[in-house]
C-alpha cells in the first residue's frame, strides 16, 4: 500500500495546482505509511530481543540495519554517479550524491530529482541511530511515554518551525524533527500491544468499519492538503494521517481474517512488499524522466524491472530476512 501510493503519485505529472499538491500529498502519505510500518517493525524487533536476552545489542542492531539498507542504496548511488559522469554532470550533482550518501538529505533542498527521495532514507537512518538507544536506556514504559510525547508535541514543533523559521519551510515535509512522529506512531503501536492488544484498542481494531474509516480519513487528509496545503498538513494533517495509518496497521494485524488483511497477505501484495525498498530506490529515475523512458506505463514497468534486479541480485546477497513474530 505504501509503495503503491508513491508510484501513483510519481507516475503521473500535472501542472494543475490542486491535483499537483494532492499528488505530492499522496506520495508523502505513502512515505508516512512506510515510517509507521518501520517504527512498528523496529520496535517489535527490539521488544523481542529484550524479551529473549534481557537487553538490546545496539552494535548488532546497527550492523543488521546496515546490511539491510546500505548495499542496495550505495549501488543505486554508484549508478547515478556513473550516469552523471557519462553526461559530464558529476561536478554539478556530486555534492547532492555526497549528502545523500551521508544520509543528510532531509536537511538539504536539492533540485536533482533522482536523489530527492533519499530524504526519507535519511530520516529512517537517523531513527535507527536514536531510537534503539532510547529504548535501551529508558525501558519499555519510558519509551512508550517518549513515543506518545513526541506524537503530542510534533504539531506544535511544526507550527513553531513554520512561523519562527520561515526560511526553512521547504524542509518541513522532509526533516527528521518534523516527521519523527510518523515513526513514533508505529513505535507506540508496538509498545501498546507488546503484551497483547488492550481491550479498548482490540474493540476498535476488530470493528468491520475501522479499515474503511481509516482509508477515508487518509483520503480526506490528502484532499485537504491539496486544497489548504501546509496550513492543514503541518498543523493536524500529518497527525491525523499517522493515527489512521497506525490504527489501520493494528486492524490488519489483529484481524487476519478480514478482507483488507487477506488482500495485503495475497501473493502479489507480499511480493510487492518484498521488493518495495528497491522499488522505492529505482522508481525515481524512471518516473521522473522526460524522455520516452518516462512515459506511462513503460516507466512503471522499467522501475519494476530495475527493482527486481536490485532485490534479487543485491539485497538478497547481503540480507536474508527472518520472519517477525507479532503477538496480539
């Protein structure tokens, strides 16, 4: 679902002011769902390790994350650098490649579209560096409080940033300090359900209407962002999207027999999920391309082909994921 929203947003281009803004909101919502999923997955892994060993080995955690994300990412950057060098543009975009490679893209506006999406990878990596340490030092209960506190204060952080630091408004949709709550929604969901989902949350998650209401809220937020732009998005829009994404996630996890859960567990959906990281990396050169390669649907097919090559040749060579057990 997350990568699907990104592909839909990037595959079609328009100069229409409302649809253009809504298209950006669709893409950002896809990334927001990625963040919620990541916060949930990483926190679940940390909880399982602490339950199993009594502690968390941060060094091993970072090594596993590096094996998971670095190979495919740096192969992508290397290919982009080779293309830029062949076109005589390496000197022009070299600093952008360096910032992306150092995972600092979320605090730097750049105009080279094939690297613009690396901001989300920077946010993820900064989360990997900070959150396990918080989790280890303060324990489950304090980590849960920290996650909920972050969710509560982030709208205020964005509002203050918007008015007090007007020159950095363009960074607000990509910077770690203004997007961290999306990751914390997933983390809080994992921590709240670590020993079984609470009765009140179980009731919400099991309601047949919950998935439809969550999707309706996400759609309404995308539409409102298209009309009202940052005034809605930065105040309550991102928070509402995070709530809807987290509740939808728990509804699927808690009720595997539901129609949404069965659809997301289908072979095509799970295959798309497996290649989603490589697809996210490689969709950019094909979907942001003004040549014939960028025409729909050829652009999507080529992005899928590149993603398959990246996943099966690069990702699987360095990282063989193990199943994560989720207790509900």
